[in-house]
């Protein structure tokens, strides 16, 4: 059987470099009273560290990972003994901490942009088209900018879409008044800070938008209707109170003399006096006297003829019933 060759490497009888030499020729440690004593305590020599034990410093030092995927140190009741929980990282001065884009907004955080402060509110709108009506609303947590943008947008649309049905004429003003509550809450908030996206642009104030001018249309229609009704009532009242003349088709009243008998073809207090024969059955009143001075008065039960039946147009005649 052949003998296997010796293994590669140093001489088989060489002493390992890491082991001290042994045997009769190994160096002996001095003993006795003159033996050198090794210092102890803080001045004792420290064993040499491994050649790569020190971490490099400076610009080439390894960086610790940061961000949402950085390893977290355990804290609280699960922290190892002797290792307190690490303090939360503070944002640099002048930079607000930005929430994660996919983080759910919590209380007091705007659901549109993630800014703070924010408040819970509901903004309403209305649309009316003939006999069809729509009641709109948008609820959520709004910051100041997003809330004012929503209020102005929905109120502006209500101003020109909410007047075109009979009931909407009443519902639209109520909707606009209800929106004043959320508007005051939005104005009370401070300017939004933070957020994972820009806030909504509030745009121009509501009274400076073109849609606001459309509110003049229903106001003009209402004013026009009231004016027409007033004119019609005025003419009807004048036509009703205009004294009637004697004789059909005559344009001027016939003056009455004392002793004439007349009949009234109209219902009192309207007068349509017509002269008739005192012996006929149509005679109703006799002109008994004419009041020439303010101190004179007609007898009890007499009627007063209109001034246009007097010869001078200024004196009043007394009409005494004949039966």
C-alpha cells in the first residue's frame, strides 16, 4: 500500500506561529524576588484589538439606514435591560414633519391635503329644474383653505342652479344661510401647515364671482311682478272709485237744481244720478237744498250728491229720499 503524500503547508515539525515555543529551549519566565511584576488596574496593558475592530470615521464612515424602513430599536416594556427606549427623532428647525402619502387622516387633519388644523363640517348645495330638485352636501374634515374652497364652489353653483323650480325659490335662500355656519368655522381656523399635498385654492370671494350676478334674475322678476300687481291694483281702484255720470254714454255729469228728482243707477257710495219725473215710480231722491256754506248741513237720512252734479262744481246738494 502506498504512503499518502504529506499535506501542503508549513513543515510538519514547525511550531505554529500563534503558540509559544515549548520544550527545553522555550524561554523561561523569571521567578523570585527579582521577577518583573505586571502592572494591574487602570494602567495594566490592554490586549491588542483586532486589526479591523475600529470603525472608520469621517466622510467614508458607513451610514445608518434612515426613513420608514430603518430598523427600530425596541422600547418600552420590550426594551432589553439597561437599554432605555430611544427618543423620537425631531424634525430640523423650520421644517415640518410630512405625513406618509398613504396615511389615513386622523382627528384634526384635513382629509383633502393632510394639513392641520382642521374641523369637521358639512357644506350644502341645491339645484332646482322645473319640478325636479336635488339636495347636495359634502361632509368631512376641512382645513381653512380646503373648507373655504368647498364653501365657495357649492354656494356659487347654488346661486345659479337653485332658482329654477317653484319650491327652490324658498329652499335656495335657506341653503345659502345654512352654509354661513361652516364658513364662520373655516374663517376661525389658523393657516394650514403640513400636509402630503397642496391645499385647495379658495379662489375669489363669493361676492366677486360672476355666478353671484345671476341672483339678480329672480330678484328682478319678483320686483317686476310686484310692480305689475301694484299698477293693476291702482288702476282698478281708480276705476272703481270714479263717480258715474248721469245718462248712458255722457262724458260730463248733468248739474242738478233744487227740486229735481233723480234716481241712482249705481250702488252707493257710487253715484250714477239720472234726472226723472218726480211723479214716476223711478224717482228715488229729491234735491232738497244746496249747501252754500260750511255751517250748513243736510237733514238726517239725506244723501250727499257728488260735486260734479253741482252747477259750480264746488257746492254739495242734499238728496232726500222720496219714499
